[in-house]
C-alpha cells in the first residue's frame, strides 16, 4: 500500500511539473508578442505592433493625399444647370446601373434656415431631385449639398423609392407650394406677403424629437432634412409661417430646433 501511494504521489507531481512548464512558456510567448521579453535585434517595420500603420504620413514616408470631398462645379443656380451638373457627375453615373434610373425631374432648392453649426450639411443649401426609371415611375431621390459661394455641389445621400410608395407618383417636393399657401389661408386667414415667395427649408432638429417612442417630444412637421423639408412662407402680416408634412401651419417657436441654434 505504501509503495502504491508513493507511486501515485510521484505521478501527480510529474503532471503538475509539466503543467507549470507549459504555463511559464506561454507567459514568455505572450510577453514577447506584446513588446516584453528579450529583443530579437530586428527593427519592426510599418504595420507591426507599436509602430505607425499605413503607407503614408509616417516618418520616412510621403505625405498622404488630401481627402477628396467630392465637390463638382455647377454653371449657375438655375434648375436646368443644376440638372446638367448632376446627371454628368460621377455619383449619378456610378449609381445608375445599380438603381436603374434613367432621368431626373426638376431639381428643387432647399434652404438651410438660419443654421450656424459649422457643419456644411446644415449650414449650406441643398438641391434635391427625384429620379425616374424607364417606365417613368419615380424610383429614387438625390440630395446634394450646395456651396453657393464657390458654385459647386457634392453628393449627400440617395433614397430608394419603391413602386408601392406613394412618392413613386409624385415629383419632389411632395407638398406643392400651392397647398402650403392654401393651408395658411384656411388656418390663419392670411395670404403671402407681396414681393415674397414660399421657400423650402430645413433646420437642425433637436435629436430628442425623432424618437418616435417619446411621450414628450412629439413632432410630425418634418423639416429635419433636405429630403423632408417644410415650406417657409412670409404671411401678409409680415410674420414667418411654416407648413410641413403634417399640413399644419407653425410659427418659428413651434419648430424643435436643436438647442444652441438661432
């Protein structure tokens, strides 16, 4: 019995010893891989651990090329010139095969309403245009940021319109200015101030409002993007009024503009 017990104890000691050696060896490997342990004397190259990554901009490398923001020129601010610039641009051409559009409607200018965010998406105006497929059905909508000062535009986004969408039968903007004027007349008893025209606008919406589950922050008037604008009308009383997707007439204090915006 003593001999058997001694043999079992020796076997257990050998197993623990082998396990300890494996653990120590694994620890050394991890230390070396993470920069610890003895140096191999080989200088690490680009892309290795603890060394700047990338093919440019690091010490001993050429400067990186400037990021292309995608601006392209437009001859003027007329809808015809804008349409020609859009259909000749690389974004329109490169996406055409994928989405199947063949023509554009008349582009609509959407103004950034008193926004001073430092973000060109909100601070610059936009041109928005719906596009049609070969059957004449509208299948999508483009949004381009418009830098008026430098007479240029850049692609912002594209939205798909399916055949089941009511917008497939409507050109953008989906609410005509005549409807907005009629709502101002019926709800406020006002006309349009002489010498002014209704304008499409969008504003930086308070991010709390688009949360549809919120019981407090409710807003259905739109205006949070150039693709979902509101009509801005100066009433015959000289005040500003806004008509959006809910077809209600709002004043500026009604708009859920993000805190910090004028």
